[in-house]
């Protein structure tokens, strides 16, 4: 009986510890949403990086997997990135300060598949081939590293 009670206390203690650390460990669960593309690209370029843009769709399980597994760790390490939401009427400013919606921008970019990653340089020019779709999970980071390397060379 004493062994069973000790095990329960141990499990309860572990559970309480995990619950206490969860807010800090998992605080960042989404990407910053694009608001001013000229400013966002400018900040990335000042750091010598392209701006990664994830074009996502609400409810897309592949978008969520790419965001959590591949993009959020890079965001946490300082990579510049934003998200544009397909089919969203959320407002943003384009490269010239003109207002438009996320959906209008995604259509302007001719995005047909989500997730799509774009690698943007000066003036919003794509500086590496986009990544369309989820690819194989085991190789996604390798493809992403390759695109980032090419994008940095073209900045």
C-alpha cells in the first residue's frame, strides 16, 4: 500500500512540474502574422537574412506540422519569418505601403497549395525557389536549409 501511495505522489509531482513549466516551454505556438511587408523584409535584410513567409490555411494539418516542427524552432533561434493566411481578410501593407488583405496577397503570389514557403529579399523579390506542400517530414529541414542557403547567396 505504501509503494502505491509513493508512486501516486511521484506521478502527481511530475504532473504538477510539467504543468508549471508548460507556459514558458510552449509560449510560442504560432508565427508572427504579416502586417507591413516592407518593414518585415527590411528587418530581415538588416540581419543579412531573407524573410521566410509561410502561406498557411486555417485548419491545414500539414501547415501546422511544418509550423511546429520546422519553423518555430528557427523563429526561436532568430530567423525572420511571418505568416500570411490564405482566405483571410486580415489587412496588411504591401511593399509600397498600400493596404491589401492576406488573401489578396496570396492570390497575387499565385499560391495554390498550403503550406507554401517563400523566401523574400529586397522589394519582396523571391530569392530562392518556393517550397510548396509538406514534403517528406524526414527531409523537410534539409530542403529548407538548402533554400535558405541559396536565398542568402542571392541577397
